[in-house]
C-alpha cells in the first residue's frame, strides 16, 4: 500500500487568491500513474461506453490525500479531454476551496441543496449549481451546511440512495464523476459507495491506517452485498 498522488501539481499554491482560475500543470507521471490514467481513459472512450465512470474517493481516516487525489486525478483527466465532474461530499469543503472557491459557506447552491431536492422528490437539473473551473473541471461544491445531513438522513426512506439519484442524472454529461468523501463512514459516505462504480482508497503504509482499512472493507463488502453489487475497489 502506498499514498496515491497523481503527478499533476497545482502551479499556483496560493489557492485562495485566484478563485476559479487556478492554472494546473503536469510535471511527470510515474509508469504506474500513466497506466492508471490510460485505463481510466480507455474504458470510457466516447461511443464505446456511453455512461460515465463514477469513482468514490474514500477513507475514514483524514489526511490520507483523498482531496489531493481527487483534484489531481480530475486535472489529469481534463488534460486528456475527458469531461470530469468533481462532487465535494465533505462539509469541510476542502475540494471546493482547492478549486478556487474562497467562501464555500456563501455559495447559493451546494450538494446539500441537491440532497434537499432529492428528499423533497423534486426534479434534479444536474447542471444547477455547477461551478466551471477555468481549466475544465466541473464542481458540485460543498459547504458546512452538509455537516448535519448524516443525522438528517437517518429518518428518510431510501437514505442510502440520495446521492445516486443526482449522480445518475449527471452521468450522461460526463466521462468521469469523482466523489471526494469526508473522513467518516457515515451515511453520506455510504451514499457515495452506493452511487459509485468503483471506490479508490488512498492510504498510508502505517499500522493504524492498515487497521482502519479493515472496517472500510467491511463496509465496502456490506454495500456490495446489499446495495451495489457492481462496486469495485482499488487501494493506492
Ligand atoms: N503525495 C503526497 N505527498 C505529500 N503530501 C501530500 C500528498 N498528497 C497529499 N498531501 C498533503 O497531505 C495533506 C492532506 O491531504 P488531503 O488531500 O487534504 O487529505 P484528505 O482529503 O484525505 O483529508 C495535505 O496537506 C496535502 O497537501
Ligand atoms: Mg479531504
């Protein structure tokens, strides 16, 4: 096991000073990263598989590079002309900030509003609230509003399927949808596992990280058995 990082670095580290115009630049790709990227691109060649590939980036441990992996993978994919949507499913909104949004809590529409719509059984327009990054990445942002939703969803029917409804509506418009999860195995993370085709697990080669993977794999297996039998896992 090793920490994943796709070697597409942000050129401007001062993220907050240049909202939505952050230049992204490739430096190098290792052979393994080249291979992973080529696999992602080749399996979704337009006209071969019409629907997008949905990847949940998950680990209940914080600081293992979930958000970094999401933003770098998205940057690498758009450089290959792949239509890519990032969904920020973490109320800390690190991905939203990484893509240049200075004040996520002031955004008029976030993933929390999407879930509200699904709960209220309203029609979902997948383009509503999308932030278009100048480099080509689309973002469904998050904000602190999402922090109460694990409790809110407890009493809702079909609580594990809320995100899937949004993702399925967005699939026809993207080659890849990346879901950046919060460091928790709560109902929102389960929603990501149910909505996804595959789960990417960034981790670190440390004892407690490995122990944490046991619980994550139990959850993954349960979701696979009960809700999403086609889900695949990749540990990096
Ligand atoms: N490959 C890497 N090498 C060194 N530091 C990294 C790498 N990937 C991420 N980091 C750093 O680790 C920290 C946590 O990363 P982050 O993506 O926010 O983790 P998570 O989303 O899992 O909480 C950040 O400060 C980030 O810059
Ligand atoms: Mg994160």
